[in-house]
C-alpha cells in the first residue's frame, strides 16, 4: 500500500471524533450494518477494519463477543479508549493472513473497508477461513454508482480503478485512495471466494436524520451512498 495515502495514524483522533456523530456514519451506515446483523447475542464476531471501535461497541452492547482488527495503531488506541483495556484488539493488515484459527467466528463485519483494497481475493479467502459453516460476512462499501459517476468520473464502469482525494478534519488534510469496482465484480469476488450471496441492500437513513441533520437528509434519502451485502459460508 502506498504510504502517502490512507494514513489513519495521522488523523486518528480527528476521524474518530467525526465518525462518532456524523450523519453518514452514526445515522446511516452503522444502523444499516446492525440491522443486517440482527440478533447477535452470544455470537463471536470479527470486526475487520474496526477503526475506533464504534461498530464494535454497538455489537458488544447487543451481546456479541467482539474481536477487532485494524491496520492503524492510532485507530486501535482510540478503540481501546472506547471499549476498555480488556477489549480484544489486534494490529493486522487485511491483505495478509489473519492471526486467528480456522472457523473462529460466527460473523465477520467489514464496515467501509474493502474499498481500500485493490484485490479482494486474499482478504475474502481469509474471511472465509476464519468463519464457521453458515457464518456470515456483512459488508458495506462505497456504492459503485457514486464511485463512477460522482468521484472523478471514469468512462469504463467495469474497470477496477483507483481514485484519490483529500479528507479534511479540522486543521488536518489527508490524502486518501479508494478502489472502485462494478457491482458485478463485487458479487463475483464473493462467489468465487466460496460465499453464497443472501442480501444486497441500499437502505434509507435513520429517520432521526430528518430532524438532526435536515441539510443532508434529502441527499441521503435519495442518492446512493453505500452498498451493503450479506454473504454466507455454505454448510455443504
């Protein structure tokens, strides 16, 4: 990975604070992930790319046994402050072999993380390895419509390409790089990695956004933002 981009250590505190209450994260993406997860009481869940632990905290509050991994030490430090010193957190790169046994988890959640990765195949193979039979992978990624028509539009929707942009948090501006792929390429990546597709979702935001953030509600309610998937490990 090009070290010039996606350096979350450089703005971990600023990003964590913004993520905690932003309409897109706190009132759209996280509620959608939790709704797809359903009843998680007693389930062992790997939060892959856990960041500052906001989704892990919500899952734990619902009775899940959560393990978090992230490639940013700064984000994991934020997660530890949120979740407590006894939180099961690991520094790990999702492009490499994960430090867990086969069939260690009932679910893997990958919240807004796969669009940082050019080749999904090794990552999905590891997710499948650490999931039990009938285990679920619950994913959110940047919506392909947004990636190809709004973020530096490109002429070939079907090509897997990267694009760069700047994020600003307070007085910090950081360069980011995302990888975009077509909906077909996403589904094919899941199925060729041995998963069975069960859900594709384009949810509406939490109704509370209408009152809390009236200036962004209309856009969230009418324009694609993120694409959500649930895929399962077959039992046979």
